[in-house]
C-alpha cells in the first residue's frame, strides 16, 4: 500500500471517529449556551459630541444558538422597572450602537447580554456597569 493511501485512510478513520463529537456540540440544542464576554463599555464613558454609544462583546456561537438578548438598565439593578432598552440580535452580532440621547450625564447604567439556543435554553447573563461623564 502506498504511503499516500495509508495517510488518506488514517485521515478518514480519524475524521469518522471525531465527527460525532463535533456534531454533538454543534447541533445539540438542549444544552445551555456559553456565557458571552462583554468588552465595552465599562467604567466611565464620555459621550460629549457623540451620537451613539457602541457596545461590544465576544460570544461563541454555534448552529444551536438562535439569537442574543441585549438589555440596558438605568442604575445598578437589572430589574424590569429599570429596563430602558432591549433588543434581540442576530446570533452573529458582536456589537450594537445605541443613540446617546438615551443616557444622562452622571447616571450609572447596567447592560446585559445572553445567548438563547434554538431549544429555548438561555446562557447565564453577562453584565457590566458604566457611568456617563462629561469631560
């Protein structure tokens, strides 16, 4: 048997054995999606002269993720009465720009993000806070 044939045969065997492992992770809609990592904003934000504030994050997506839930709350507590903005986003989104007139100088805001699977499972919420300042 030629070396190239042996190499091809070994590759096919390894691929065939690994495929079920990869497929289970990609298509299993019953497992909880991973928690997204929030990148910005955090701490203090100066919105002077800016029309929007850009929120950025990183999240692992797979075929099992349906969409992302993005929320902004006024204050440090993420409760329904403090909710001021919400939007469901595409599973491939990694940022969103929100109009800056939503925010008041000197106020603290909390933003949250979580992934939802096609099977209805939700990731843990990622959250961060920031204060709007004027320099």
